[in-house]
C-alpha cells in the first residue's frame, strides 16, 4: 500500500480559494491513480477528482467541474487539489486516496483534512 499524508484545508468564506496537498510514500506511483474524496456530516463519501499518475489524465465530479483542479508533482510524489469559488456545500473532510489504476477500489487512504466554507 501507499502511505498518504494530507495537509492544507481550513476555514474560508464562500467564493474564496483553498488548496489541499497529499504526500505519498512507500511505492512507485507509476501504475497508480490518485483521488480526492470528501465526506460531509451525515452524507456518503463522494469522489471529487482523480488523476492517473503516469499520464496526468484527470476526471471530476460534476459538482466541482470548472472549480476544482487536481494535479500532481512527480518529483515531490505529491498530489494537489486546488479549490476555487468555494461554496458552503463544499464543506467536508477531504481524503486523499490511491489505487492501482486498473483496480476497482481505492485501497490506500490518508487521514483526512477539514475544509469549511462559511456563507
């Protein structure tokens, strides 16, 4: 498995921007896909964005498309989520996750970081 440690997050007002980071270690990430999930209180965990490590191919949930950007820094073994035009409904714990790209399920998870957007 891959070890993942998130950083960033915090409290911002609606319309502002925030970035969260995830540092990966333990495996070569070439075959992997990385994802950002979020979970709000009382709601199911939601896949926000994914990126294929070796190609940079990205995909986004409709709820964040055009506002959020996932990226990776190969030299730093890190993945990022830039969040713009934040809304109160983006408030959640954000988790970084990893899986071998062809696998069905993500099997490595970070501890999560809180993002709170006030109205």
